């Protein structure tokens, strides 16, 4: 019960990875070993790594491409907003 209260706020993905890593790497546990703190430390490391990978330029650019309007949507918006432009540039892949 106490460990659950100490670890309930962790994302399950990072909790699971942390427990797996600790089980693979730690040979001995001593009476004074704070296992919930070890799990939190490893989970934090995995979360940091995931965030670092997610915030690369390529990831940000890929997310932007998914969220960006298509040329047709942009043209409709420009017409609806009554913006006057000669031509909307074509996007090349």
C-alpha cells in the first residue's frame, strides 16, 4: 500500500521500464535500499530520454506537417477572410 501511494503518479510506461531496468542491472538489494526511490529515479531518466527524443527538430517538423493546413484549405481560408493574393505557392514534397 505504501509503495503504491509513493509510485501512483508515475506513467505506467516509465514505471514498467524502470522496474525492468532495475531488475536487469541491480544484483543486490540491501536492507537500507530505498526501492521506490530507485524506481522513481529510473522512471525520471526514461521520461527525460523520451522528451529529448520527442523534441528533436525532425519530430517537431513532422508534427508541424501533420498540423499544417493543406494548400486547398489555406486557399479557402484566404478567400473566406477576403485576403487578396495573386497565387498560393505550391508545396513540393
